[in-house]
C-alpha cells in the first residue's frame, strides 16, 4: 500500500495544533428492515463518531467506518482512543495532513503485526476528518470552501442501499423524498435480478437513472451474463460486479465486452490501488470512501487524480451523518460530474445528524463552518453503546 500523498495541504489557521481531548462514541440502532447485500445482512446500524478538541477550545467531528460486520464498531472506539490518541500527545501539528502522516507512520508496523489494516485505516480516517472539520471551523468556513474557494453548496445525489427485491416500493419512496437517481443491490439470483431491473426501468421517468451494485458477488462469467442481460436498460453503472482484488484482465474484459459502465473503489485500500485503477481505464466511475480509508487527507488528492485521469469521482458512503456531511463537502470541493451516495434506508444516526437535505435531486450542504454541525444531537445519546475519552 502506497503512503497517501500528504504534500501541500492547508495548515491549521490557528497555528500549530495541540490536542487536549479526543472523544469517540459507538452508537447502534435497531432497524425494522434489514439492509441486505450479496455478502451479508446488516441487522442493526452502527456508527462511530469522533470529536477532537484543541488546547484553544476549537473542535471538530469525524466518523470512522464500521458498517460490517456491525460488531466492529466498539473495537474502533477503543482503537481510536487507547491506541491512536496517545500517539498525538505532546506534539504540535501544523496541518491536519501532518497529524495524518504521523499516525500513518506510527502504525505501519502495528498494521503488519496485527493483520488489521482496515480498522487502523478507518480510525485514522475518522480522526483526520475531525481535524479537517476543526481547521475549517478555525477559518470560519464550511469545509468545502476551506478546501477549495470555488466549491459549490449543493451536489447531485442518488438514493442507495435498495435491495432489488423491495425496489418496487423503495424507489417510489426515494422519488417522493426528492431523489432522481437510484441504486439497487443485485448479486442474489441472476434471473430475478435481471427481471427486477427490467421492471424498474419501465417505471423510471425521463430524468431518472438507475444504477446497480453487486457488492463483489460474481466471477467474470456471471458478471458478463448480468452486464449483457442488462445492456438494453441503460444502466448508469454496474458497481463491484467482480471482487475488488479480481485480476485487472477480468475488469478489462468486462469493461470491453459487458457494454455497461463499471464502478468500484469503496474497497480499494490505498493510493496504489486507485492509481493502478485510474491507469487501467476499466472503470468509468471511482468511489473512494473517505471514512474507510484516507479521510480528507488521503481522498482529496485521490479524488483530484481520478478527475485528472478522465474518470468520474463518485464518493462511496453508507454510514452515519457526520461522514455523509464530510463526503458531501469533499465532493462539493473537488467538483466534476459527481453524484453523492445517500443511503435510502431509515437511520437516525444519519438523518438525526444531517437533517433533511434532499430537494430536486440535490443534497444541499449546511452553511455553517466545518461540516456545519455544532454537536451530535442529544437525542442520539440513547443509542450510545460505548463512549471513551482521551485527555492530554
Ligand atoms: Mg457498493
């Protein structure tokens, strides 16, 4: 895994930053309708939120990816506070990227020793998001404008996480909520998947688009069968038809012969994978998940490289509200023909933080500094399963 590019990133406006406190919470919400993917079922929705506080009282929020398996949420809280926070003790950092680089360097041997690159990457990403939020608050600007002066304040969005078997109900619900783009999960039963796509296509309006996500379900033969079977339906893309680590030759063959634009990136684990995928040109859309790898520090240069490479940046995100706001801010800052992923499934850990943001197919970002939230709403306190604190 290549080290993230942390060069020439904005500094903390308040000068060298010393942290005095880091909080991490895991939250867990029971759900009525399980979220089913081809690799497994989410029976509750977890989230891990982080709050970083500097010696001058400035603060910022972040989120650590923990979607699956859901049992990993509390582990990431402990990792952020007991394992990573002490590495930040007694140092001043000029920029969020400096803290990221320090944590990254300090954990490389432990990543090998533990065999846990994922939780380390995700915990570092969440802390990084909190430090960028903090920096933007110090500057008194929304995070997107702190990153790029020309950032926009609304981004086109799509409704995600819809199982093909319930799409006939969920798509009209998403449409009523203001969405124009819909992504359905496939990879369960080939004939039923294709029949479902055919039925959905007929129900779409002229301005609406349909996307599909197989969550790494297939080998090359099945992926080709689906792609050719769905060719006539004008899919916006087919996401992760193959495993993220499938041979480049399989991705190239599917791109050449499948007749459907391909998307992937949520399971790429570092700059090397993104660079290789950009160079290979098999993907039309790339989908880094900033709470899963890289935070702002890692994903900002990756998103810019994606666009420079002629690929479209479409951030992946399916967690709580803090990470969704971060994902929206990064897309709004980077630009390009992006489309924000917004989970269709009810989740108070998401909408309880962001509030209603969708209108006319767009996600309208908050105007306040940083991510635009002042606190995790008190009402979510009942869902907290673990709260851990580090103090300098
Ligand atoms: Mg996906």
